[in-house]
């Protein structure tokens, strides 16, 4: 039997469940916000450098494509998008560098390079 002067029994305080990893924590209303996805612009830049390097300035754009593609692939392994573009940048960058040395060898045999 309870009397009016007795305090009500204490109930454990209920907390909302913790948000899953990747979501920002803190008080939000209306549900959890969508996780922000990190872009992968270096994969795109590397792919473009590799494509353009097939036509012009392959000794400059080839290594840039290799560098940007490597960083883009590293980011893609951590969940960023455009993994295929990063791999394409690595392949095109390697082709650019190889193409430069082939052209250099052809031109040096013909006497164009001193």
C-alpha cells in the first residue's frame, strides 16, 4: 500500500540507442541524418590526366595520373566512390609513361633527339 507522502518509485532513465558508426552523434530530431560521403575527386582528376596524356604531354600527365590514381584508390579502399576510375587512372598513367619512352626511343633513332 502506498501513501500520498511516499515518493514514486524511481525508474531507470531511458536513453535512445547510440547511432551506428559513421553517423554524427548528438541530439538530433526527426531521425538520424544521412552519413556524409567523402568525394573522390583525385580519382576523376587522375583518369582525366591519363586520357589527355595519351594525346599530349604524356611525360607530365602520366606521372600525375599515377599519383592521383594511387591516392584515389587509397580513398576508394576506405569507402569513397570511383574505385574503377582510380584503377583506370593507374593504368592510363602507366601507358602514358611507357608511350613516352617508346616515342623517345623512336625519335632518338631517327636523329631528332641530341
